[in-house]
C-alpha cells in the first residue's frame, strides 16, 4: 500500500534537508516521520546540535537527545539553581516519582515500587552484584558457587562481576557464544552447557547475568528462553543487563521474568545522559541498596537512589518529556523501533553487498544495530587495529562507527576478523551510510591495511593526502 514517506539527504553545505517521496509498491513499512511531519516538527531542528559534517552511525554508544527534551532538562537545572531548597524539598522527589511511573507503564511492571532510577546500567549492575557479594560474605552462598554470564557481556559488567563475585569467593563461568551467529538455538545450547558446568562438583549456580542485546558484537539474545531455563535449573538470581534494550527492542518485564532488569534511557529513548532504571521483581525481598550511601539509606532502593547527595538529577526528571517527543511519531515508540530496525538492516545489507561480506547475525537477531563484516584485505588482526581504523574513519572521513575485532577460529581460511557495528536512529540519513561505504572502498582501493596503514598515505573525502597515526 503506497503512502507518503519522509526521506532526507544533505545539501551542498552538509545540512540535512527534507523531501517528500512515495513508497514503492513493494514497500511494507512507512516511516514514523510521517506523523512527525504532519505535526510540523522538524527533525533537523530537534537534532541541530549534532555536528552536520559527521556521519554519526553510532547511536548505540551514547544515544541522542532532541532539543525539546534538552530544553526541558535545562528548565529543571535552572529551577534548582534559582532556589535549590525549594526544589529539593518540594519538587525533586515528586518529579522522580513521575518518571518512575512513566517507566513502570513503559515496561509493563506491576507497581512503581519495583522501579528505581539510577544513572546508568553499570550502576544497576553494581547494585545487584553488591547484594550477591554480601550473600557470599554472610555464608548464604558457599565458596566456589558459580555465576554464569555471556562471554560477550559488557566489559564494565564483567569487571564488576570480578570485583564483587570473584573476590567474594564465587566462580565465574563465561558462556562461549558463537559469532557470527546463525540462530537462537546456538545461544540456547551454549548457555545450557554453561549451566551444566556450573552445577558440576556439587556446586550451585547462584547468579546468571544475561544480556538482552550484547554490545560488541551486537546480537539480540533470546532472553525469555534463557530466563526460563535458569528458573528450571534452580538459579538463585537472574539479572538481565539490557543497556541497549528500551527503545530498541520490545521490553515486557513480566514476560521476561527476571529478578532484576536494567536498561539505559539515554541510548534509545531520547533522554539526556545519563539515566537508567533497575526493575526488581520482588523489591521487598531483594534487600538491595545503592552503593553510594546517603541520608535515605534503609528506605528502599528507589528512595535511596532518589538522593545520593547534591548532584544534577535533571536527566532523571525528563522521562515524560522524552515520551511526549516519541508520541509525535506514527506508532509511537513501536513505530520508531520498527523503522530503525528496518533501516539498519537495509543499510547493513547495502554495505555487505558493496564489500562482499555478510551480516554477523540474521535480521531477527538485530535490533536498531547490526554487525557488518569488513573486507578481509584491511587485515584487522587485533582490538588495537579496530581502534586504529575507527580513529582513522573519524579523523579522515568524518564517519563515527565502532569496529569489532573477532578472533578467527583455528583452521579458518580467509576469515572476516573485522565487523562494524552500525546504528540507525531517526536523525540518520542514507548519505551517512554511503559515506561509510565509500570510505572503506577508498581504503581498500588505496591498499590500506591496519598493519602498515600508518605508513601508507590514503585519501579522504576532501582528496587530501593523510596518513594513519599510531
């Protein structure tokens, strides 16, 4: 069914412009920008603070915040600065409660008491893991009892597990998830094997840390199936690290069924940095505490988290304003999420076709991010090579995109060892991805490799000769 969609390109000065176009007869998904256009709201003005010279296809790392939400945040900041005592005593807690109530509805929680607001998912992980540490210290768990987590868990969370669980006497088992991955069954089988290993030698699996969407490489994990498996196997505590989830994939905490679930709101829900929520299925039984102890200690995690000393809480107060922004798009958050998924897969396939590579997972295991294999001739042979290439793309081609190094399996022939994690958010345009495509093709054609790239002059978009720095 044909419909009018909003398509955008860059003018000669690099600014995003808008134009109305018509879907082809084979198009099945209309842009959520259609309603946005009808409400006479311009995406360009909402994201005019972005550098127009940069192809920003890395929303996954730091997110993005529209001007209307930034303005709401600044109003809160000024209200505090104008009369901090009045703001603290009369406005702060009610405003945080308003955000908690909005989150409760968004994730289908039963009660607002289940929702605590913290600054990011890493803090939420520390809160949960701190409680696990106490269980070891109080002899509720035995030395050598295990925690199971994905090998591709976020680096900061892995460090937190080391700091809280390993040092307390727990044994950590990492699930060796395959990548590239072809199906959910591969992950489910690997996780089941890790649980069996965790229970060997009469040990008990006390904690499972499950990503909803892994960061690098980015893959949507069959979280409901893994949580169900953990319940069946008697795992004591199940923590879902869903830093990338809210706004990028569907979230229903009752369906998922974990004990603890956290997600950032500044990545894919248009909030300013930084804000996350921690959902506790049974808050009255969890005995969780914020690691920063202040005057509200002992009043429950939600209240403890609402005041951890004088700081800027404004990002935690604008969730309703962010949801108001989202509501202006056709289909609301679901419409935006579906549009971003459709476009990131379309762009990923375009890039893979141009480079003769493939995606790192099937489309149904991608969210608003996708992993795209890079040409093998770039010789990405280490994490350092990936960082070097990422810096070169930023400095010489004005492309911002993370690069992932995948260690090849023994015996692999001509393996793809480098993958780009591309994101799509509503401000992105097709030219962003064309620039990335052309930058990689430029490097390939110039003979660039990560091994000798620092000694080879390459040409950027401005045709100026540049060299890769160490």
